[in-house]
């Protein structure tokens, strides 16, 4: 069997073995891009699919292809953004075209992602300070600097801000996503140009790698990255890495890489609190030259809490909607334009929050609203107040009511205290992240 036949047969077998939704989501659109020697390159639509296949299915696929081709094969997945639907040409030319398209011309920094556009607040203060210190004193302060946080919290922005500042200082900087690194490496292997590849990555002053989590499970990429890392680090060059989780939580990351990622400083980005969301929205509206009433800003900030990209998206959507229908932006218009976000928000109701908090701390719900003031109930109660303030539309007095008729100043004190703990106490912070995840995990289930 040739590679294309083997690949089609593999797809056929997978279709029989997997559920239809799983097959359609992860496998159906994967296509054979090239086969050279023992290497089979399969293109997929995006990084998530690539990641999923790398972690869940690579062994199965390798086994099948190897059996069908009757010789040991190595399967590589790469993100192939070129549209595949409109191609009718001779498959051979398509293959070479695709492979030639793949080496990325990166190093394109987004002009908007600078330090001056980055709003600094409690949720990102540490990461921001570390980023600045890397710019002022590359490879002396923290090397590597490892920044992690959920999607939409500013990792790419901060990383690129470092890139701009380093470039302005006249140093050579290379910004890549870990998929670009992988793609480049594969192309270098296929094109017998690994020396150029190494040179490109090892003759710079600062290497910025975005979303490193995607190299987990990719053995040859990890191997190459390990050597790149060492070569740069040994020459005293700065490395900054971002990820959606801390090194220890990246499954199938080689131990030696993980330990290197932990050599320097690990800084996290947390979801922005209410004040930060307001500050970011105000900054964006200023930049857009828009006048938007405070109550509308407040509405957006309350609706969207865990993702700054969505926060911006909501603002843009509202402005576009207002322009489209030629109306002035007010609360009523905002409610219409943002109705999707608002219904989503309402699914986290106060009782649900209280239940999840009580459960997380192992205390009974009625103790949260009770009169007791012992230490073991004080913190859960304060966390409940904080989350009610952050995650619902309740006012301070309403939150006081929900928690057994407490005064609004008590609620305010609790919110400040918990916000302070989140900033300074890793244990409390990770606990609250876990509680938040649980809140949304349940809320997003279809009813
Ligand atoms: P991530 O890489 O963590 O998914 P991004 O860096 O792409 O997130 O940020 C998402 C959007 O939110 C970007 O448009 C970015 O400019 C904006 N953003 C994130 N953090 C901030 C901040 N602190 N101040 C201003 N804008 C921010
Ligand atoms: Mg990003």
C-alpha cells in the first residue's frame, strides 16, 4: 500500500471504531500532506485537534499505518491552515505546495500588544512586573520566565509586549507559538535543513514561545526544544514561555523540560476582578474614542468575568450593533446586544455558589448563613461573599441578606480581604480557581 491508501484505510478503520461525533470532530478532516521515508505528515485544522490527536490517538494511528504499510512509520500532526475544500489539482502538486506553505514567517508582533496598552492590576501584577524586569535586565532576573493562565487573560499580549520592548532596545527577538516551532522543525527535517533551523533559533537574544503546552507528547519536538533551550540558556540568552497551565500540570511533558521550566520564575495570570474589568473597558473605549455610560460599562463588566478577550468582544459587539441600527448606546440597547452573555451569566445563581463553596470547604450550607464566628467558617463565608460579588448581579446589601442578614460593610470587608488573599496566598488562590471552575462546569451543562 502507498501512503495515501494506508491513510484512507486508517481513516476507515477509525470511523468504525470511534463514535460518530468523536470521529467527525477530531479525525474526519485530517488529511495526509506528505510522506517521506518513515515520516508521515498529517495536516489538521487547528491546534486543539492537533493536541487531541497527539495525546489520545497517535499510538493507535501509528500502529495502524505501520501495519498497513508493513514498515515502521512515524506520524506527525501539523496545523494546516490552508483551505482544503477547493482543491481539485493533481494530488502530488498539492502535497508539495502544502509542505512549502507551512514554514511560518513568524516574528510578526501585533502592534496593539504593548506594555502601554496593558492594564496592570492585582490579577496580573506579578506577571507584569516579571515581564518588565526581563526587559530591563534580560537573562539576569529570571530565566526562563514562565507565564501561565487561562485563555483570554493576556498571555500573548504580555509576551509580545516583551518582544516589542526588546526590539526597541535593538536586540534580536524571535516570537513563535509552539505549533510554529513544531511545523518549522518538521519542515526542516523534511527539507534536510536542520542546521538552518538550529541557527535561526540559536542566534537570537531573546526567544519567546507562546502556548508551550502544545508540545506535550510530541517527542521529537520536545527533544529539539530541549537542545534549543540549553543552547540559549548556556549563552545567557533570555527565554520566556507561556502556557495555559503550570509546568507540573502539563501531562506528558518530559521531566527534564519541566524541571528547566521551573528554573526561573513562574508567574500566573488570574481572571480580572471587577475593578480591573472596568479599568480595561474604560481603556478600550478611550482608545476607540467612544463615550459609553458608566452603567453600561458596569453591565458588561458584570456579565463577562473570566476572559478579557470576551470582555473586549462584548464591547465591540455592542458598538457595532449601535452603529448598525444608528442608536445611542444605553442600558436597554446593551441588554439587547449582549443578551447571549446575560443569559449565560444568570445560570450561576447565588444558591449554586453557596452550595459549591460549602462543598469545597467541607462545611454545611446553613453554617455559612449562621451566626457562628469561628475561624473554620469565617473564611468559607468570606469566599462566598467574594464570589457572589464577582459572579452575580447582587449588590453588597443583597449579598449581606443572602448570607443571613449581614451588614454591607461586612461584605465589603470580606471582598477586599479575599481579593488580597488571592493576590498574596497561593493556597487560597488555587482554591478559588478550583471553586470557579466547578461553578462554571455545572452551569454550562445543558439543562
Ligand atoms: P491569552 O494569550 O492569555 O489567551 P491574549 O493575550 O490574547 O490572551 O489576550 C486577549 C485579549 O485581551 C487581547 O486583545 C488583549 O489585548 C486583551 N488583554 C488581556 N489582558 C489585558 C490587560 N491586562 N490590559 C488590556 N488588555 C488586555
Ligand atoms: Mg494566547
